[in-house]
């Protein structure tokens, strides 16, 4: 074999030149003079291959990741190492040096390439929606035949804030674009319908109640050929609260627990505990509120009954003893509730 540049013979040629001549002119990589990196000015996510991604990377790592799509390595280069060094960052321009090291035909070759990086700052679709106040669903916090009280509102606010904080780490549509205080309750405008469903479920898990959804046609996406809806999610808290008194299937009881699945109440006569599923909520009748509880005095006691004074008229009343109240002593001050003209010891 004959090298046309140096005249050496009997050497293997690489691209028509001997090894020494080939290595003299070797170019490890074809590198563009300038690359562009698109960044969301609001959340700092990067547009990569047409998709927005949140990456916790340094400027050098971002540049290197972008370069991987624009750089062509020499086919003879093996075990290539690339390091990007930022020389000067000025506004939307970053001046960098790319250091490339590789093994070519058993020789270690190192080369530097000047690289200019242009930063394009814009707003990703999710942040654009957030900034514009976009929302897909409205959670309506309401209560039957009353207005949610301050304690309930504070609790729901905390539930929503805690869940938004957790979900937003993975879903940028997890935000409240508006919180509206109305005379009948609170409306929460939520960026994502899926997020709104999770928030509604969390509220119900803590406070109970009934959830109903109502879609409303808002327009039509002509490009996609489909109707656009927003969803109104009603979270309806019950009229009764814990320690209120209800009637269900002829059982009179005190509410002792509420969660997302059921209402737990205690029979005022037998003391037995019963649960009611929320699907049967409309069959529950509220008989008295915890504010109606009064105190009275035990005036007498027999093996079968306890005598108390009516808390308003002071009329003596005999109440049948049950296991729960058998140890009440004469002279004790005890809580009672009057329902439909009957007095029950609590």
C-alpha cells in the first residue's frame, strides 16, 4: 500500500492515507457553530424533541444533551469523552468550549471546539394555561340546608393546599386558578379535571358528604373535531355534624363518626352502633343538633329506672335503665337531648 502524502509503503491506509498522515488531519467530531435551547421562563422545563421536560440539570449537562442530537463522531473514534465548559454567559447567549477526547487507532486524541448556545425563553403549554387562568373543573363546596361553617372551610382549604403541593410535583396542571367565596359556599377553579377528582375524593374522605358531577359544554375544538367541556363537581356536606342526632330506618341515634364511606351513629335507646352508607344519605333525617344538648339532674334511681328533671319544665321524668347508664348516681349532672317530646340520657 502506498501513502500519497508521505510516500510510505506497505502500511494500511485509512481514508487513503497512512496512520500517521490520517491522525494529523483527524477531526473527532462535526460540531455545529451554534445550537438553540428552548426553556420555559416560568417553570424552567426544556423543550426536547418536541416535548417539554423538567430536568434538574446544569447548563453544561443541558448543552451536552442537546449536542447529542447535532454532533457526528468520527467512525474511527472509540471510548469518546465529551466535556462542555462555559466560558461566558451573557443574556440569551452562552459561549462554551467543548472538549472531546477519544481513542483513534490506539492513539489518544484531544480536541476543543468553540460552541455558541442561544437560549430561547418562552412559556410551555401548561404554564401558559396557568398564567391565563385556565381551568378544567370547578369544585363547589356546599352543605345541605346550611352554609359550610368556618371550621369546615378552613379544613377543606388545608386539604386542597396539601394535595396540590404533593400532586404539583408531578403534574403542573395541579393548581387552583381562582378561589371564589359565595354566599352558599366556596368554589375552587382547578387546572386539571383529574386533579379536581382527586381533591374532591380527599375532601369526602375527611368530611363525608355526596359528590356529583355536572359537565357543561364550553365550545368545540375545530382542529381536533371534538366538543370542549368543563366539569362542575359538587361536594355536598351533610346537614348534620358529629354529635348531632338523626333518624334512619326508625332508629334514633347520635352521630359519632363521619368519613368518606359511611356515617356511624349510636342508638339512643340500646346504645348499639350502626353505619349508613352515603348512597342512603337521602333517607337520613336530622332530628336535633348538638347545640340542643342540655344538662339536668338525677333525682332518684330504682333498679329499673333513673329519674331526672326535665331541663326546661323541671318535671320529674322516669327513664328506663340500660347498660350504658346504670352507674349514674343520684345528684349527678348529666347531658340529655329532647327529641319529639322524649328525653334521652347521653
